[in-house]
C-alpha cells in the first residue's frame, strides 16, 4: 500500500517532468457512532485532455461540514469528489459555471446585475475618440435645450428673432417710409410675428461603437490575477450597458497560445484552461475579424485586453506588429497588466516590450497601458479603467 502523501508526491514529480497531474481526491462520508461522521479520502485518477474545445465550467464545491443523508445508498458510497486542483475549464472561484443549475446566473440575470452596476459607474467614464461613422444603428446621446423656434406660442420669447420678424412685416406693409427716422411705436405687430423658443431634444453626438474584450486565460492566469482582470472587464461591460443603453456592441476573445471568440460575456468571464501564452493571437484575431467583416467603416472600435504580462514571445515582435495594424482603425486600445505578487519590482514581458517599442508614447491618444498588482482593490481597478479610457 502507498500512502496518500506518497501518491501526491509522485503526482507532483509528474508535473516536474512536464506531464499534467492526474490525482483527484474523492471524499466519502461514513456515519459513525454517537452522530459523529467520518470523512474518508479516496484518491482517483483522470486522463488529461489533449485538446480543448468548448469548455464547460463546473459549479464550485463547498467546504462545508459533512452531512449524512437519510435516503437511498449504502455506507461507504461516494457522494462527492473534490479535485486536488481544477482541470481545464473548472475555474478556481473566479467565475460562475456554465449551464442550468441552482446558484448559477442566467444571461438575463447577468445583464440585469451589470446594468445596476453600470448605474454606479456611469458618471465616471466616457468613450474617447467617438466619430460619426456609417448609417447603421447609432450610438446617440441627447441633451435638452431651447433650440427650436415656434411662431405664435412657446415657452420663452426670442426678442431678437421677434424684432427682426416685426421689422420684416412692417417693411412688407410699407409702414417704414423713412429708415433714417424709425418710430417703433407705430409698428404693426401681428401675433404671428412673435417667435418663441421651445424645449427640444437634441443629439449630443451620433456614432456607433464596437468593443472587443480580450482576456488571457492561460495556465499562469489562475487565482487573483484572473479575478482582477475579470472584475475590471465586468465593470467596463456594466458601464457600457447602462451608459449607452445597450447600443454599444460587444465581442469577446479568449486566448492562450491560440485565440477564440466566444458568444457572450457569461462564457468570457468563466472559462479557464492550462495552456501557454501567445498574446499576439488575440490581437491578430481582432484584426482578422475587423478586416473580414469590414467593421472599421461603420464602427468606432475599442479593444480592452487583460493579461498577467507573460508571453512566450519575449520581444513582442508579433504583438507590436498586430497592434500597429490595429492603430490604423481603432479609437482606443486599453491593455491591463495584472502582475503576480512574485514578480516584485521586475517588469513582465508585455510591459517591457510595449515600453521598449515606443508605441505607448508615439500613439498615446490611441493606446493606453495600466499595470496593477493582483491584490488591487475595487478603487484601484476603477482607477485603472480611468487610465485606460482617459
């Protein structure tokens, strides 16, 4: 017989040799005398996945007190399993799972919660570099002002416009024989000459925006780093939904060594994998989508990317090249780097090559970078949003 510690140590050595760990821990609740239950730990193994497709996240297992049931089942039956560490797609608490089930939000509930959060954030942010583009569905904000004019009735008399109209009427009637000696007391005033200003709704600007959310979901993104990135993107998404009343279109990209588009924010914030990191793949996919669908003609395009700063391309040549293409059409790129605590005072690969390239200074009106610690609180995350879209 081999002890559990020896088994786990053997599994750890597999990881050092470049293989994935296989051990899962099953928990058996065994009723004991005097109402005292016992938990028996049973290790099991699982085969790793060689490819990842649509990733379905599981509902988090609680660590509550064990309880014995009164229904069917024999003593020693396995009533639940807890993995030593999550497999692909099984988050570590960063987000909800996918699919129906108790305790999981529907898309409608997620959007409703986002809308309420957006109310709180609505006064702090505004999309930069909005331009009029296309004639499709518009992003429109309105102000109310006394801009329309109405004859005869209204809210506020426009004295200048009224006087001009009265003079025009009296000239037409020949009631001003000598323009060098005008007697206004003899003017004929018609009720139709009175010009009033009335309150009307005016468009403040008319544009349309498309926002791409990009997230690194590679193996190094576990724990607080993912939580911080996701929290910031949740706030951005919530603000967009509320501030622009769902007239901003959103699309979602995940990447490890390859990039993929997912259909909604619910999937975007909950998925995890355990692969490596190639940052350029996310920006390349956005460029391909924009070119293929000819989106730059009709939309103000915004790109927000979240990462821990790791990248297999240490010099970032491919990433800088894709960003260079993106700068030809984008209204703003915002890159959030959430550093692991162990990084210390050192700079991550992404931060190094972005600064070294000079792209942040040369195109400061189009691309912004914000670097924060994985332990950043909500106020720091919100400040990061301001930094990205200022």
